[in-house]
C-alpha cells in the first residue's frame, strides 16, 4: 500500500502566476485549489492511491483543454487527465508531489450527435458511458460497451484505457468500437481525427496511438463510436459446472452452436459467489449443490424470439447431455436477467467491502487456462496458506480477474504491504510462462508501470518509450504511468 498522508508545499511566485493564467482562461470556480473541494478527485476508486494537486481544473471545451495544456507547457507543470476516476490501476490520480494539476473532463459530457444513417454517435470525452448507452437505446440502437462502472466511467476514460467489459466477445473492446477521435496533444494542439468512416487508410492511424495510452500522450476531447442494431431478444442463463476445462468446453459449444449470437460468457468461482453472498444478502447463489463454478451465458439476437430460444435450448440440452454442465437456470424475465448480471457485477464491490484485494487482470490463451489456474493456485496456496483466490471474469475473452484476498483474520494493509509484490511476481511469472498478458483490460497506470518492461520485453518497451519521448518530450502528460521516462 502507498503511504496516504502527503503534505502540500508552499507556493512560489511562478506557481502563483501559473494559477492566475489558468483562472483567467477558466474562471475562478473551475480552478479548484481548496484541499477539501479537491479531495474526491485525489483518491482512486480502490482507495489505494492518494495524491496532491496544485489545482483541479474543469474545462468546458476543447479550446479550454488546449489552453490549459499550453499554459502547463509554458510553466512545465505536469498534467493528469481524469474521467470518472474508476481506474483499477491508479492511473487517474496525481502523485504526491503537489506539483501536478488534475484535468477533469467531467463538464465535457455532451452527446454531440447521433447519426442514424451512419449508425454512429459523437460524444465529448467526459460523457458517462451509461448516458451514451441510454441515448443509443432511445433511438433504437445498441451502444455495446458495457462495464460494471458504466454509471460513472467516461468514454474518454474508456478509450484511454481501451476498456473491455462484458460484451467484448461479440463487439470488441473500446478500440474496436471507436471510429474517430479529437485529441489535444502534449503541446496543446488539437488533432482532429473525428472521422466517422469504416474504412480510412490515410497514413498512420493516430486514433490507435491514443487509444489505450492512458492519458500519457494526449487528452481525448471527443470521439465517434459505432452503433449497432438493438437486439430483439436476449437469452440469459446461469449454469453450474465442475471445472475450468468444462467451462472452456461450454464456450466451444456456445460458439459452435450459437450461430454468432453469443454476447456474454462470464465465469464466477464458488469463492467469488460466497463473497457476494457475504456482503450482499440479495444475491444468494441460486444454483443447487454449491457448484465449483458458475457461468453466466447470454445470447442476443436480431431475429425472432423463437429463433434465439431454439438455439439457446439446443445449447443447454447438448451441454447437459454431454455432462459439460450440471444444471442451468434460464432467466424468465427482465428482472431476473438484471439480477443475474448484477450478481456478477457485484463481485468487485464485494471484494472492496471485504477490505480490498490484490488484483491481477490477466489474459491467457484458452488452451493454457487450466494449467495456469491449477498450477498457480497450488503455488500460491503453498507459499501463503489461507490465501483466498477470488477468480472470476470474462472467460469468453480469456480474461481472468485473478484476485487475492488475504487469509481470514489477517490485517489487509499489513498483508498487502508484506506480500503483494511476491504474490504478483508468482502470478506474472506464470502468465509469462503461458504466454499471457499482465493487463487484459484495466491498463498499466501506476500499479504496473514498474513491471511493464519485464513483461513486454526490452524492444517493445523501448519502442513505447520512443513514442512517448517524441510526442511528449518534456514528460508532462501523466508522467510515471505506463512507461517510465528516465
Ligand atoms: P479514469 O479512471 O478517470 O482514468 C483512467 C485512465 O485514463 C487514467 O490514466 C486517466 O489519466 C486517463 N484518462 C481519463 N480520461 C481521459 C481523457 N479524456 N483523455 C486522456 N486520458 C484520459 N474496466 C474494464 O476494462 N472492464 C471492466 O469490466 C471493468 N469493470 C469495472 C468495474 C468497477 C466496479 C470499477 C470501479 C472499474 C471497472 N473497470 C473495468 C475499470 C474502469 O472502469 C475502466 O478502466 C474505465 O475505462 C475507466 O474510465 P474512467 O472514465 O473512470 O477513467
Ligand atoms: C470486472 O470485470 O468486474 C472488473 O473489471 C474487475 C475487477 O474488479 O477486477
Ligand atoms: Zn473486468
């Protein structure tokens, strides 16, 4: 755990001039310097990192973002962009120097256009994901990006982290859903790549450079997303299984028999479900017999309800007959569908209520998943008796949230201070052994910046550093996140 008691230093003349210039551009109200008013911006969602800021600034337009960045360049002040502050890797809060500013996009939250003919939506970077989903739905479209944090995360943040979530299987991650971007670069210039084209091979695709760059190369001020037809019908079920190999077999069955309709495949272990039950009584595990695993399956269809139901029933029948699954509960109405999904989404909250956890957001080839889990579970439990492995996630994408809770009764902070790095070392060595990734969807932020080089390889890391140095030569855009300069 990081030390959480930073203190502010007195301001010099140059800093006072800097704040004056910001105030001139934004107005007093939008340059927050009072520590109490700043507080909610300075601690991350997991309450793992707390920083300090010279100011929290709230621009209302791309022009203002550009002006802020130019002023920061003039005074050589570094900047931390923030959207909904739901980062799982401490990417959106400043460091403890008190010499950075935090740029919150929360007032740049408009939906600018929904183009029905082109099936696209243009939004500002601070637009809340759920607001975009609801707008799309009201016009008969699907905005498929979907995460547990959708009520507060922003589309700029989603692109900056290349967010994944529960619909990646069918619609891809944030990167795949984005057609165009407007970005303010580290010099304060506006790069307008707001193109709503499905094909566009005009040189390097700058959009992909900024997506997933976690605010280290520029600030995403607007974006254009693809929309999709709203499914006519959705079928959701919880199924119980004995083991991970069975879950992988079930995925294969769903993909082979599902006619491309599979839109969700979420795995929850018994330990994850027990934790939800402990903290949220309304989410009692509905499956009989205390199964090892539960998978939430969802099929979405543009055709008739009968078409989807037939496919769904065939899958479940085959899975039961082949002993791939032991039981299934099909959601009978929308309330039950929502209940199943909420149960899944509450694992993260239950873990937070339990006192936090050591997170590993990893991907593995499905072919290695069983070996990885069996071996790594055993290694961890041998070295740390009583350690609770809370394993769940987007199994359809090979993405596990392979999180650890301390043994029951252990002091959380003490346990994390003493053992987090060793536990993560074991997990990441195993991830490397099985050719996986140490960050599937949450990004690198500050949590993993120190270990990225070791896991991405020297050459890939050096290439990333060259890009960072070329685009942000003074290292002012979210420094010490993702790649470490100098
Ligand atoms: P922030 O947390 O504010 O910022 C994240 C990073 O992006 C920071 O580095 C920040 O500097 C940068 N940034 C923010 N806005 C901009 C911008 N406009 N321009 C440039 N850089 C910017 N993530 C998943 O991928 N899948 C999940 O299923 C998922 N589930 C979650 C469930 C819960 C309950 C919570 C709390 C988080 C979950 N997350 C998940 C993590 C998080 O919600 C995502 O990373 C999300 O994309 C972050 O969006 P945000 O607006 O909150 O960004
Ligand atoms: C989720 O899928 O619920 C979040 O990404 C996971 C987490 O809490 O690690
Ligand atoms: Zn996730």
